[in-house]
């Protein structure tokens, strides 16, 4: 995957309606971009959007459960916990702090499994092991603990046979998964990527949808199943029983990352590199210009009402999540000195070596 070009600044812009939407949304937005090696948090303060970017090593999928945030990176899955007692004093000495501060607490060293989506369910953290074409639970003993693989994959091997990439988790466990092709050959999904994508039901192992264009980010929300038909730029509602996929809106980007806030969907949009991975997709014929950023879609009528756009430095994102109740969140990367200095317990919280408490 590409990286941010040397010396290329990261710039962004917002539609006027994005300010209005975020100010009334009652939360903030988290974004991962593996291409640029950043986690972005979009908060709102003093009447404006306040984006914060922190460096991570190829961040991919995210999952949220209460005050916990999980992020997959190149060789690790890290669990962060919100430390509100320290947030108000961060950065140390600043006149105005934050209302949330995610500090690293647990890291699973998975190795380079090409981990994509994450999901919490039943006090377990699940992840998509794309390299080995299976869904896994995190393990204290192993790099991964396989729990399911597509029936057409005959062997768990480091061959990325179908490019398994997304999971839809209900309150208990993963129920649906997306793959870019129903292949049992090493990287066999690539040949038919434009129309070979599938949405798989884990319990039966059957494909409830076929003919998708590089699908990503299946999600449950408010009793409904949603998926991004990424290569066509469409957010879709899925009726798994009828095996029907209904497009809700078409957006000007290759879609990856899907979150929800009230009656709104937050959809990640990417520009497309001319490569074997992305070339020849239907989205390239739909729109003259593709965007990288987040589209806000009103699920009541399917209208694209607001946009946050990266105008330079970031061209592809992977995941988007809504952080409810937080207007000015901050995150500390595991390799940051502040990760060593922030000390918390049930009773007290300190910045070690400072007077801030």
C-alpha cells in the first residue's frame, strides 16, 4: 500500500452543512487511514470542526464498546481505554483540555495478518484475518484463533485466497462477512474483483449476495443489515432472507468504512489508485472526480447531506466510527511518551513526573 508522499501536507475541508451536522450530532467521528498512517478524530469546539491526526503504523479496522476502542495496525491489535480524569489536563499545561483521552491498555501481537475489520461481541474481540482467509478471536497464546472460514476455502494458509475483509457483529458474535471473491486459489479473488464480491452468512456458510463489486464494511444497525458495494460507490440495505440488496445512495468515492449516528450513516470515501487492486471498477465511470473523506447520509431519505474531505495528503481511508457523547476526544499512540506518563487507577489519575493530576 502507498504512503503519504514525502512533504505532502495533510489538508481538509468541510461542507458548511458538516459543521451544522456535527454540532448537533452529540458526538465525534473517528477515521483510520492505512495509506497515510493516521488515526483522525473529528471533534467540535468553539463553533468549528476540530480535526486531530495521530500517527499509527497502518491503522485499519476499529471497534467500540462503551469506553473501549480497539484499533488494528500492521502487526498488532491494541485496546484503548478512555481516561476522562486525565483528558481535561491534556496536553499537560494546556488551558483547555479534552473530554476523552484514549490510552493504550492491552496489545495483541498478531504478526502481519493483514487484519481488516474488528468487532466486539459477547465480551470477545473478533477480527478478520485477511491473509489466512478466516475470522478469528484474539488470543493470549497464539497469533490468531480461527473461529470460521468460508466453506469454499479448503485450507487456512497465508495466501489471501478470497480477500475476506468485513464482519457484521450483532450483540453476540459475527453473523455476516464480506469477501472480494469466492476463490480457493492464492489471491484468486483478483481476477473477478469487479463483480465477484460476496456477502456470506456465517451460520449457513451460504452467500446471501453475489455479484458485488469489492464489498466492504457490513454492519448491523437498528435491526438492519447494511453493506458498502464499494466498487459501485453504493451504500446498500440488505434483506438477507430475500437475498436482496437495495442501494440507498451513490457517493463519489470507492467506499470503505461505515458508522452510524442516530438516523445518519457515516460513509468512508476513497480515491482510486490506478493499480491491479483498483483498476476497472464501475465507480470510475460514474463520477468525474472521486473524493476522499466522510459522507453523511440521511437514512430516512437517502440524501447525502454533508461531507468532510481530505483535499491533500490522505487519499484512502479504511474505517469510520461515531464516538457518541464526546465532543473533543484525543488518542495517544502506544509508542508515544505520553502513553508511558499517563497513570490511572480506579481512585486516582496522574501525569507521572508533573504536577497535573
